[in-house]
C-alpha cells in the first residue's frame, strides 16, 4: 500500500472563490518505479499560482492546490530510482513530466516536450487524476524532476529558484551571458531579481530596467552595475545598440514601448521574454527589427541539467533569494494572493511551518 495513501492540500474550488482555500485530502497519481514521494517542508509562491486560480490564464481543473517551488524530504523512492536517496533533501519545480524519449528530451530540452506535464493542474495520462501542487503535505514526482538541494542553500532560499530562478537562469546561459557581455533585466520582480543575481554570478555586466527608480537600491545590492528607469524621458538613448542580451520578466504590457526596449540591442542582439502577462500582449512589426537585426524570442523553464547547475552556482557564489517567509494557513494564503495580485512582494514569498498543518 502506498505511503501515505492520500495527501492533503490547500485547494481552491474555482476562480469565483480564488481567495478561499480549503484543506482537503486528495488522491495522488499511481506510484511508479521511477517515482519519489516527498514530504514538503516549504513552497515558494509564484505569479503562476495567482494567474491559475484567479482565472487569468483561462480554464483550469478544480479543486486545485497550486505551488511549484517545492522543497522537502524524500520519504519513498521507487525501485528504479537512481537520482535520489530516501531521506535526502530535494526540490521540485514547475514541470513534473515529459516523454524523455523524443528529440527534445534527448537534447536537454525536456521542458519543450510535446508531452510535458505541469507539476499542478495537469491530468495524469490514463486517469482522471488532477496533479496537485506544493501547497500540500506531499508531492509525488518522477525522479527526473526531483533535484537534490546543495547543503549550502537553506530550503526557503532554494525553493523559489526552482521556478523563478530557473526561468531566469536558463535563457541567460543559453544566450551567452558571461564575462564581456552586457545584459539587461526588464522587471524587478520575483523572476527579475533572480535575473540580476544570476547574470552577475555568471560574470556579465548587468543593468536592471524598471519603470521607476523605487527598486534601484535593491537592484544594486543584488549586483546590478546600472539601472534604467523607463518613465524618464530619453531613458534608452545613452544605451542604444549596446546590450548583447535582454531578458524581459515584465508582468504587464501597459504603456510598454517595445521599440524603445529593442533599440538597446546591439546588432543581432537577443530579446528573450519570460514574463507571461495576462491580456493581448504587444504588437510586433517587422520594421522594429530592422535597425539592429535583433532577435526576439522566449524561454520556458529549463532542463534538469540547467537546474542542477543553477543550484550549484547559487551555492558556490552565495546567491540568496530575497524571500519573505510566511506560515502556511488559509488566512495567510488569501492575504498573499491579494498582495501578489498587486505585485506587493520583495521579491518572493515562501510558505513555511508545514508540520503545523500536516504533522511531523
């Protein structure tokens, strides 16, 4: 018999009541030979959680416990598991499934697999079971998406790296951020603050780009070499065609002058968008790219290899999440969601005190 037979989580019943969390038991998916059961210790709060339960990203499967920045202890491992040992401190991010056999999976691009499964909200193949996330007592995950946490990283520091951190790290390393490169990070939120810190840890010259200067002091403490405030007249002019790479983590396109941002890029420089604002987005014209021949693209999470590299880099370089720890309960969840909706966080919430809710 599986241990534990059922898990418990704080679920939302739908977007009409997205601030009402209910502590319910639920049936996990079947346990497989390569699976790991993890007793959760803490979980970061991602903007994806808010977009999902509030209906901003469309229809979802409810009731649903969200959360995909998970750290805990492996309490059960399948007979074919080789990546994790029972009792080990491990993490799980936003992806928990893929075929592992296709061209993408075999080239460290499993996050782009056509059969990829999100940690929460996906239907487990061959069943009607909706995968539940980290606002729960436990999570069951294939070993490929279970990551040992370096001893140097406290759990609440590591947890937010498993989605927000990886979302920033992967496009940085895939697009050459490092010594001799000038990198811009648009948006000083949860992902953006990781963008600044990881770009600096990789050796690049880093500039934070935000609407106002309200977060300039924070950005410089994180390692930013410079700061651009887009509300200021002519903000881009001194830096036109000087950036090699810009990572955009923007969570809103209101008043977003894409042409001005792209003008910052050197010839064939790259703009990589990782923020996923609600709404219609921005209009793109071919003429926008003519002045510098820049490239415009996106990035989704990252691979297992990149996750392990990122965690080790953070341990080696002393990268620390700017985190606000909050005990897990219904009232705190509702409060955090309201604050997240208003972007009232510096720079990541992490839910703690799981044993108070689920026992030792």
